[in-house]
């Protein structure tokens, strides 16, 4: 077994590094191969295409160079600043008074927008309606609507006015829903009102203050069964304290006690489950508790037998997301035991409802069918269902890649190539990059959007864009950043979005804001992947060279979203989210003067220490990026555990390595490994280095 504790650091730092003791201890728990196995390349089974793709195109100078930082040169309208300051002081009446005496123009529109966005008690629904009419093509419609409903609730208007307000669009806020139900009751539509209240009670994650309001306003409407559903809804979401008040009203105190014990990890939970009132014996909630208890004890086969009793009517399941979570974990447990047919049956019969959960379930079903059962027809069916579930790049590329793998298994050369090339269109994603490699393409096809003259004219003509620097000049950069984020949700043109991201990089929000814009737009399905990978947040002062800078970018993008001042609840700090103790130890090992405040104040300092730490971890795992990312996210002790369970991924054929990643039990860690690896490939390309995801996955550095 390899026990070297003095290994060369990666990331171009060029300094010998002692392996951190937590990594060394974790490695001592399992025999790792002294040298990672290197089998022969696995043949594709078809001749890859030889089409070469262009490298990542940087933003042209005419995108970024024509966007000067002008906020410091803008003359601030005193009324605008005073009005905005009043809003910050929560004085809506003063802001309205100032706005009403301002002349027509951009500054008045800015204050009007901020007033409507504020949600302050002095702002009426009429004020917000007038603002929406005045502010043509400004973003914020959703917030305007929410604030209007809350303002209407405060105003207590006649029922007829409420009915008219909601005639075109149903309420979205809890205030609006209660108000609408009241109005229905007052206008002779009592049954409709009561049904609205029951639906709210069963499905809305409202806080207890609104529960109190509903109980007072609709006394006698809610019955024992309604309170049972409310209690169960809250318990599924682990809101134990809030659910307690309904245990008696629901005539289910024994079920509440058993569930509370399950949430808290009480070792008496099985006894409490056994003592649940017999009247509740056939409820899905008691079945769920029994399933969850067996699953926690890793009694997967027994839990699977209980899952077979899930009601055929999926609507009877109050929280289908919670049920799918149990199905997923139990299926994975069965698969680890070699019970592949049973695992497939569970996920194929999933009860998932949320689109993200449905996509996850359909992937699992297809994956088990293909890789565990060699059932190509079933695999194809479920991967097509995955494709139909979402148009987001991650899901689309994943579906096409696995359809390609299915076609490849069926020796359908043309079908495989077609699916891989469809997946490769999303080459900023993990599976798009794998498909890119399968297709024999070189480089990554991630062009930077080139704004046309029409984009520039339209962008410059938007009042909301013109307002951004005026907000900053007035000392209200937070409002400017809100505009940036909302415009990222509103704009449709890749060229305009490129201009917005370039402008954001030079704003107070910097690279963190530019990243948000790019990720938002790309996540909406707009073809702007390049915008989701900005560079520049790691300064030239960072002592990182070679591929290390690309890896530091990859980690920082995932860990802190490029916020140099980020501090997590666990006190991880800065770009690469370093714990102060770890950072201090790394600094000592590498002869770097340590200053704790620089972790969040100096991005170069943080990135340098983070790069050294990553290098130590990569060295500890014989250069494996996969194992390093697992340790970074789930802790180093998980590495030997999962190697024991799934084998050593280092040097194995690429298809087996992909399976190893998909076998990672923790969804968060599984996603983390994929996201960081895809980030790494893009940043290597963007920084002028060669990307090779297959080699990086199989062999590491």
C-alpha cells in the first residue's frame, strides 16, 4: 500500500507538500493499489467522426471594450438619491412624495420602479398598478404582482374589487389566496371558498402566522381529515415543531410522536411505530415511516417489499418527492446487493412528480436497464422519457448521451453517432463533453455570443439598462444588481445577454454577478454557455500555473459562485471555501505568510492556498481528480468506503468510470463531481489549454 506523505504539489505551484493528516488517515483504512491500473482503451464499436470543433471563443474586444465604467462620472439627481434613501429607511410615504414632484424621465422611472419593488406598507396596489403601466419593458413583473396582492390584503377592499382583481389571473401569494377565498365566501360562493381553503391547508408551506389567520377567518371549515393532511404535509418536510399543534386536531398524536422520533433519530422509533393507533394502520404515512425505518437500518429487501404496498393512486401521497427519495435510496441499496431486477422495478414504478425528480427517476430506470440488465428496449424507453421531461442542457445532454450508449450496445453505429452529436451540442455539460469525446471531436464548441448592431441598439435603448449605473452612482448598487439579475431572466437575445454579462463584470457585482447572469440565461435554455464561465476573478497575483488555474476556477465556480467574500455557515471562507485552520496549515507547509482576513479580502491569496491544498489532495489520490472531488465534497473518509464498494476508478475504461461516478450514493456529491469536472474542461479550454475529459476522468493529472 502506498503511504508516501511527501508528494509533489499539483496546480503548477512547484512546491513539495505534506499530505494533510485527515487524508492520510482516510487512506490508511483501505488498501489502495500502489499504482493505478491502466487497462487498454475500450473500443467504441464504431468509427468516430473526425470533425474538428473550434476552440472556445473569447468575448470580442468590441463586446467588453465598449462598456466603460461610468458610474463615478454621473451627476446624481438629489431627489432620486433622497427618494432611494427613504426607501432604504422603509419610509415609503416620503419616497412617494418625492417621486410625485419629480419631472418625467429616467430618474422618476427609477424611483417609481424601486417604490413598486419595495413592498413597503405605504405602497398601495394602485401605486404598483400605475408603476407597471408607466414602466414599459422594465423587468420585475412577478414581484410587482406579489407586492400588489400583499398591498390589496392590507387595504381590505370590497369583495367585488377582489373578485375583479383576480378575474384574469389566480393569486400567487398566501395573502392573495386568503383574500380571494374571503371574497368568494362573501359573494355567495361559499363552497368554492371552502375548497380553496382546504387546498391551501393541504399544500401550502405557509408559516404558523397564516395558519392562525385561516383558523380564525374560516372557523369550522377545516375538519379532522384536513388537519391530518396539514400535519402530514409539515412532517414530510421535517417541520416537526410547526406540525405539533395539529397532532390532536388530526386525532393522530401517536403518528406524530413516531414521526418526530424518526426525524430526531430516536432509537425508540420502531417501538413508537408499532404503537401507532390501529385506526391509522392503513395510512400511507405509517407505511412511509416503516419503509424509512427499514431503509435507515439498511434492510433494503424488507423495505422494498413494503414499497410494493404504495397506493396505486399517487394523489394519495401527500409528498411524492419524499416518497421518490426513499424509492431511489432503496433501489440503490438493492443494486449494491446485486438485486438489479428489483432495483429497476422500483425506479420504473416511481411516484415522482416534480420535473427534476421525474428526470432523476427516468435516468435511474434507464441506467439500470442498460448497465445492469442489458434490457435495451427498456433503457431506450426511459431515456426518451428523460429527454421529454426537461429542455435544460444538463438533462438534454444526459438523455442523448445515454441514448447513444444504448444504441452503441445495440451495435447501431449510425444511431449512436447521431445521439452523441446531439448531446455534444451542449459541450459545457459533463455528458455533452463525454459525447464530444465519443464523437471524436477535438476542442470544445462553446462560442461566445457576438452581439449584432441590432442587439447593441436594443440594449442601449432599454431604460432599465440605462438605470444601472445611475443606481450605482446614487450609492444604491444593490438595486442595480437586482436589475442585472432580473434582466438575465427577461432578455432573450444571446447578444444582449453577452452585453449584460460584460457590463456586470465591470460593475460592483463583478464576476459573481456575471456568473449569475450566464447561469440564469443558460439554465433557461438560451444558447449562451460561454457566459456561464467568466474569467478574471482569480487575479494574476495568485501563485498558480498550468492547469492549476483552470482547476481553481472549476472549484471556485462551484464552491463560492465567484464570491471572494463568501463565508459559509461552517465558516469556510472565500473563493475556494477554505476552513481557516486548513488554510493556516497549508500556508505553513508552503512558506506563505498567513493572514486570516485575507481569505475573504484577497482573492489571489485564497486561490493560492486553495490550489496548494487541492494539489495535496490530488497527490494523495495518485492524481485522481474524481477521488479528490469526492473528498473535497463528502470528506476524505468516503473515498476508501466507496472504493471498497464500487472498486477503484483509476485507469479503468471510461464507460466503467462513468458508472463509478453514477454509483456515488450521495446525490450532492455525484452532482458535484460532474459539475466540477465539466467546469474544469471549459476553463482549461478558455485558458488556452487542451481539454480531454476522458483522460482526466480515467487517469487524472
